[in-house]
C-alpha cells in the first residue's frame, strides 16, 4: 500500500501489529482476553477512539490499513475478529454515541478491556437489510428490544453490540435505529455457530427477549439508522478489501513457491505456459486492484470516497482473492485436498468474502446505480 509505505509511522505500526499477530494467533480458536489487552497496549484497539478516551492519538486510517494488512497476512479470522471491533463497530459508538455511551465504552475499548460487535443480519434479512424485523419499543426511559440476529462476528465474546432494530414498523428503511447494547443485558442470549472456516474468529446468533436499553444508548437519530449505516459501510468495505488483498498476496506467494518447486514432465509446473500465463494475468489484476484500493484509502482519509468506489474495491478484491486461491488449490494438486494445509485453510477462510459485508451482487447493484442504471 503506497499510502502506508509513504507514512513511516503507519508502516512501523504495521510491523508491530505483525509481530503481535504472530505471537497471539491460535489456529482454530479466537484469541483470549490477554491478547485483546495486549492489542490495547499496542494501540490497535484504540485506533478509532479519540485521545480524550485513551485512543491512539495521531493515528490516521493509514495506520488501520497497515494493521488490517498485518493481521490478515497471518490469518483472515484474526483480522476479522479485531477489525469488526476496532474499525467497524467502535466508529459507530464514537460518531453517534451520547456522552454516556462514550464514557462507558470508549476507554474500555481503547484498552482492549472490551470487545465490540455489529449486529445487522437476521435470519430473514441479510442482503435486504431494510427487511429487518427485530423491534425496539420505547417504554418510559428505556427501549425494549425483541428479535434475533445471526452470523454476528464476535457475537458471543463481545461486551458491547451495535444493534440495528426497527423503531417504526411501517416505515421500511426509514424506520430503523441503532443502539449500543450491553452484551450482558438480561434477556439477551448468545450461541456460537460452528463455521467451515475462520475458526479463529467467533461467529454467533443472538436472541433478544425484551432486552432493556436506556434511551441514552440510542446511537444517532431515531429512525435514521439505515442512513447512519450507509454512511459507514464504505469504510467497512475498504477494510475488507485490504484484508482480501493480503489474502491474495499470501495465496499468490504460496502458489508461486509450489509451481517453482514442483516438477512435472521434466520441468517446473510454473514453466508450463498455461500456468505461467494464468498467474501472470492474476498478478496484473492484483496490481490494478491494489491501485484502486490504495486510491480508496486516500479518498477515505480525504472524505471524498464514494459508495461506488468502495463497492468496486470490495467486489474486485474479493473476486481476485478467490480466483488466486482457487488456482492455488488447483496447482497444489492432490496435496491441496489434505486436511490442514495452508492453501486449503486460506481457500476455506476466503470464500465468505464474496458473501459478507455485502455480497458481490449487492456491490454490482451499487456500481450499476452509480452508472445511472
Ligand atoms: C462468517 C460470517 C460473519 C458475518 N459477520 C457479520 C457481522 O458481524 N454482522 C452482521 O450484521 N452480519 C454478518 N454476517 C452476515 C453477512 O453480512 C450476510 O451473510 C450477507 O449480508 C448476506 O446475507 P444472507 O446470508 O442473508 O444472504 P441472502 O441475503 O439470503 O443472499 C443469498 C445470496 O443471494 C444473492 N443475492 C443477494 N441479493 C441479491 C440481489 N439483489 N441480486 C442478485 N442476487 C442477490 C447473493 O449471492 C447472496 O450471497 C456474517 C456472515 C458470515 C458468513
């Protein structure tokens, strides 16, 4: 990332996060609370928190980009668990939270003493977020939330959850609000869901039964949660794109090593023109996608990035990552199908990137809209 390379402090921070990630990563289970506290001491969990609440003063999004790249290079799941908390959920609390929400959660999040999650998806509403049916009803000085959420990253380990719930039943997208919900609230139950990949990242279902949330924990404006989401999802897509490109790089390196070493028909697999050309094509695409993501990082920092810019980055990076991983599987031959090889672990971990944070088709929809279609 040019933007990171040109910012020596961000680049140095990325190296520190890389060392941290190597030290704490455990295959097949989420990192423990000690690792989160270490991330707090490093400044990772405070990247989006204002200095007044103990956040990492002076850090720009270039620091986040360097951190995401470093985490995802070690493991996609490791990157998912940390980025959902520090880069995706925490900014909602910072930008939209009341002073009470700020005081209660931001210092803990900055120190790595608390973990955050973002709960939008429901069993009946994923891509079509406006169809969500979890209800939040005001009564006295509280809202009461009832409904369920699914596929929530950090869902069973989070301390604070940004929850989207319906506050105006008939108003469609215009009747949704966001709340900061204490994950230990009475009436909230959580269940970890087994997944085929990223097992070093927690994914859970949440069930809300009249969960009491103080009025002061409303985030932003009542009924305007959908607009708040639209404002912030582009950053999530760039963060996803950075992780996707880190995976693409790892997959490309694993595959290049394989095709240089593996001999067939008296020569290396990589010297067979068909393989060499396919890898060369993907390498060229990788340069183009990286240039676009780099430009998006810059635009995000200048506040000039459009929704369609972010959609292009997410679409292209997820497809590229999966194309390289798939070719990597092919060129590793039968060994790619053995349990526990790095290429197949990355292949399994990477597949979800074309589905989550807005599926490919949702990205295409946003780009088509930008074209006036
Ligand atoms: C491991 C994991 C972690 C996740 N983490 C979170 C999280 O932290 N918070 C959260 O809120 N959600 C999270 N999600 C949910 C994720 O964002 C949704 O899975 C995603 O938005 C798709 O919704 P869905 O699964 O309901 O699929 P559906 O909406 O049912 O869509 C299924 C498929 O239909 C196709 N499709 C959808 N819309 C269109 C269209 N308009 N045109 C054509 N085809 C279309 C796409 O191929 C899509 O994959 C996570 C999911 C997974 C698997």
